[in-house]
C-alpha cells in the first residue's frame, strides 16, 4: 500500500539515533523540495520518487517512478535506487531497473544526500551514459552505433513506458 506524503510520517515512532534523524531529514528535504512527488510505502525508509528526464536529453519528457530504499545504515551505506517503470539506458538493467552508477554503488559518502541523487547523479547518468560498462548491452550497442537511432528508440520506449505521471 502506498500513500503520498510530504512529511516525516513514514519515519514516525523510531528511536532518535543519528542515522534515523538523517534518514528523516533527507526524506523530508526531498519530499518538501517542491521538485519531486514522493510516495511512501508502509515500510520505513522505502518510498518512490517521481523523476523527470533531464532537459535536452533523449529522456526529456519521460516520467519514472524511482524506488528508493534507505537501510538503517544510511547515510553510511548508499540508498538502493531502481527505476520501477522501464527505461532504455546502457547503465540501467531494463527488467529490474537496477542502476549502475559508481557514486551510488561504490564511492558513496555520507556527505551526499537524496537531493544529490535526484538533482545531480540521476540526471548525469541519463545525460552521459557509459556504454563501456553496460547493464543493458543492447542499449549500449545502439548508442555507440547510431546516436540518432538510439534517441529515436529511447523516445519510442518512453512513449510506451514513461509518459504517464
């Protein structure tokens, strides 16, 4: 069950440890930023964010639900990030939505927060695909072979899977 929220209600009732406070603060900052629609689930630290494709990219006009899970180790451990609806991209596994992004998977630091993920990291991923390290080999091959065909395919894919908010 999901509910839309812009408050800390999904984190209520937890002990006030530093990690819990940070999870609450980052969640509230994202939910009240006015940039993103955040939908919480009944599980603490588990929610969805409506993410829009960055301007001047093949993904402009697309809308994706990004599933976010913050473990109890957050911010010392990176959030789990995955696209819930299909996206055609060299660094996103098309079926699971798993994201291959070094800053989230390997070089995460507690200095980063959820706003960094949605304002910087995901837009950069869509703006600058890394086809030399693909999770979706078909997307990587098409992007390397013909950028115009890749763009056309991405836009067709978006029209089927990522246009409805």
